[in-house]
C-alpha cells in the first residue's frame, strides 16, 4: 500500500529543523512513560524508535538524527531511563534508524509499508551489529526480534500513519 504523502528534507540552517527535533524529543519523553506502564513495554515496543522512524522519514535525516542523538540523553537526565550503560547502544541504534529512514524517504520519495518494514529491519540489523561491537553479547539483539516484534509492527504502522496524515 502506497500513500500519497508530502515528505520533506529539512536542512540544518532552517529553524524548523530544530523545532521539529525538539518536538520529537518531547514526544520521546512522554511516550516511553506510557509504554513503561506495560510490563517490559520498553523492550517490546521500543517507543523511542517509533518517533524517530516517523520523524526522520517525514522530515528528513537531519531532524531524525538530532532527535535520535538528544532523546536518549534527555530521557536519561530527566527520568534515569535508559540506564547509563544502555545509553550508547540506544543512541547508536536510533541514529542508524534516523539515517536509514531519512535517506530511504529522500531516495524513494514515497511511503509504503514495504519501505518502512525494510527500514525498520535493516536498521535493527545494523544497530544490532553496533550493539554486538559495544557489548560483546548478542542476546539483546536477538531479543529485539523475538520479543520486540510487536514494537516493529507498531513502528511501521505508526510511521505510515504519521507520514500519510500529518
């Protein structure tokens, strides 16, 4: 299914880039609090990824990258989550997601479920490799796929709806 949607590529010299990045960081403060009400909700649904995927795909890799770099740190400073030892891994995974989503949208200039599934899976694989390098363990990466599949589905559907209707 393909959506007729306006996709943008904002640049670093536009105030809108920083405004949208700040909005996504704020969303990434609220959304995890909701999902953490569900047992293991953060692991299953990866709420930060939903916002980064939708934002980077809709507004470009620069907005997504700013939000991806700031969101985990701001969350940690204000809420203590993610834990300090998880912060680098999460930041890398979100940055990879932002870059892949933004470049995919810029290249294909359309939004489809197939493209969004591809973005989510490729970024999880690359981010998982980064996690493996940083931690030396593959368990968390495997967990992203085994218990995290509802989150992948939510990310794809949510990003599709945001890109199409917002």
